[in-house]
């Protein structure tokens, strides 16, 4: 059986079937995800715990980002700094009920 999509984001960047659309909005979303993972440092017991959970995926995302056309990557970086993160990966979680 074939699958239409996979939701295993932490393993996505090691997957041989991974496809990334080289569009500004898609790269902006990826950069936002990267920043959200970086922010997760505060939610871990210590740096070793964080690295155990996310170091591999962060390295893979960096690898992917450097394979993106520089012009597209720069536009996505500008969008991240101008607008902020993609709505999928907000700067803070709204924990207020």
C-alpha cells in the first residue's frame, strides 16, 4: 500500500523520500520549525537531554537549508525576521485558558 503523506517530522529530514518545495513560504515554514526546535532547549532537563532529542534533526535541517537556492533562502529568512514565525510554529505557546 502507498501512503499519501507522512507526519513523522523529526525523521522527515533523514528520509530518502523527503521532498522539499523550494518556495519562499515553504522555506519560511522550515526556518520557523527550526527555531521552534531551538526554543525547546528550555523545556529539557539539560543540554544533553536536548541534544539527544533534537541534535540529529537540527543538523539535517541545516544541511537541507544549505542546499536551497540562496536567493530563496534569503527571502525566507527576511520573511521570518519581518513577519515572524509561520503560524504552525508560533513564537510562544498560548497556555492561557
